[in-house]
C-alpha cells in the first residue's frame, strides 16, 4: 500500500496561502498607515490583569495621546484628504475582514 502525494495541489495550496497571508498583512498595514494619516492614531489604554505585567503606564498613555494629537495638528492634509484617508483605512480593514471570512467559508463549504 503506497500513498501518493499530488504535488501540484500541494503547491497550489501553498501559493494560495502565501498570497492570501501577504495580502491580508499588506492591507492591514496600509489601513493602519491611512488611519494615522487621517489623524486617528490608534492609542490603546493599558490593560491590567491579575498577576500580569502592564504593557504601558498611564503616564505613557497620556504622552502617546498628546503626541498623536500634536501629529494630527501638524498634518499637511486638508480635511477632505483626511476624510478620504479615513475611508481608505476602513476600506483596507474591510478587505482584510472579507479575506478572512472568504477563507473560513472556503474551509467550511469546501469549494
């Protein structure tokens, strides 16, 4: 009894996974970049858990928020350009979500 491997199908799955992963990471990074350019820098408040290390202190959070506000004021973009960048960021995040949902549907449905 021998087991045969369909190398063509293996390469096809490998390339699809590689291209899909690169596309999701690229669109996510581009979405973050557009989000920052639009003046909406993602500042995350510190998370504190029992017996865990706080990643960022309150002082550092305030400083990061202040720097984000200062960078937003110094932006050379007009208000319309900022709005377009924000919609572009949301579009990139939507493409990421659509790619993930499509991948899950392909796995579940099997087509």
